[in-house]
């Protein structure tokens, strides 16, 4: 999945969910067809844009985390504290 497709997928899910919620709530409120569709389409566009922003932010955050672990010399657990960092002398058999 490429960057653009994951962002668009998130945006589409937000937009379609908003359309569905607006349609059902309009029907439950007893509004006319024009009011229901007008509100549903407006909410689709607004939530699509919100979903695009959230998708871009999520994609950048995910890429940043992945790049930390794919850099040469990076450990899976992050930086490890050693006995030397704490001011202690290493003992025999310790990893430091």
C-alpha cells in the first residue's frame, strides 16, 4: 500500500461514515429528502478533509517510527542503559 492510497483510504472511511450517520439521523428526525441529502453530502466532504489530515499525520508518524528501527545500528528496544551509564563498574558476565 502506498502513501497516497493509505491516506485516501482513511479519508474515504471518515467521509462514508459521516454520510451514513447523517443519513440515518436525518431519517430518524423525519427531515425531507433534500435536507437529508444536503446535510449528508456536506458532512461527507467535511469529514473527508478531516480524514485526509488525520491520514497524513498518521502516515508521517508511522514512517518516522519505522525509520527509527530500520536505520543501521538501531536496536529493537531503543537505547539500552548500561552499567557504565549509571556510574557503576561493569561486573563479570554483564552485557556492558
